[in-house]
């Protein structure tokens, strides 16, 4: 009986120590995440405005700095031919003007699951921003369901044959210049990389676009 009591006492002590260590680890982890997010929320001067001397002192490659808005296709059945976003760099609050043209090589049927990967550049490194309150690197589920929730399809889209419903028919689409007022500071200043992808029900990538831009 005495041995049993001793064994149980040792077990409870071990559990208590392990629990205390776990709480300590959890607290440190939460602190690290909090500091990391605060770091990403800080305004960064876009690389295009930094001097050559800065790159030389920091050991960074001056030729790899982000100097202007850019985009590239990264797979799928949509080929974005042109994409313009102004001003460059973006400014919040402010007015964003954009235009685009693309070719859809095959009709896209529901479900179409969307995912955004957002990164911010710091010390020459693209750092992923986690998904918080549906902002950052997030998965948004079926695009077709989201489109169904729109009270009205924007007239600029219906004018070029997009009715904001699935299936999305194959064809060539040209979106004329349109503007949108942004009344809040969406992102703090810095350089960003945004990769948007859409997959079908089998998980195959049907659309992918990578954009690099700056916020002043």
C-alpha cells in the first residue's frame, strides 16, 4: 500500500511538472506569435525607396529589390495577359484603379475552392503572414458560393460576359479600367507578394496568379 501511495505521488508530481512546462511553453509560444504579428504590422519602407548604401551595408542583393508592380501566371487554365494596378505603390486610404485581360481555356465548374497566400518582405526575405480574421494567408472555400452571395454582379463584369455565377465559361475577357475607393489603411507600408489559386473538386489547380506590389 505504501509503495502504491509513493508511486501515485510521483505520478502526480510528474504530471504537475509536465503541465507547468506545457503552460510555460504555451505562454512563450503565444508571446512569440504576438511579437511576430506586431513586427509584420509595422510600416516598412518599400525597397524601391532604399539607397544602394543600405543594400551594401545589410549584405542584400540590390538587383533583387522590388522596383514596380508585377504579376505572373503560376498554373491553371487561366492565362492573364495583362494586369494594371495604380497607383504604384498603392496608398491607403485612397483610390485604386485597375484593368486586366485574360483568356480562360476551359469552362470552370463548381466547386472552385480559393486560397490566398500573403507574404511581406523584411530583410530581403518573403515572410508568410498567417490567416487572422479572414485576412492574410487564408482559404476561402467555394468561390461559386461566395459569388451567389453577391447582391448584384458589378456592371463592369456583366458588360464583358461574366455574370458572377458558375460555371464560368471559356473565352477571352477584357476588364476595362475601373476604380475603387478604399477608405481605410488595409495594409501597412511595405513590399508584398500575393499568390491566389483556385482548385477544382479533385484538388487540381485551375487558376493561379502571383502578384508583387508595394504599399507606400
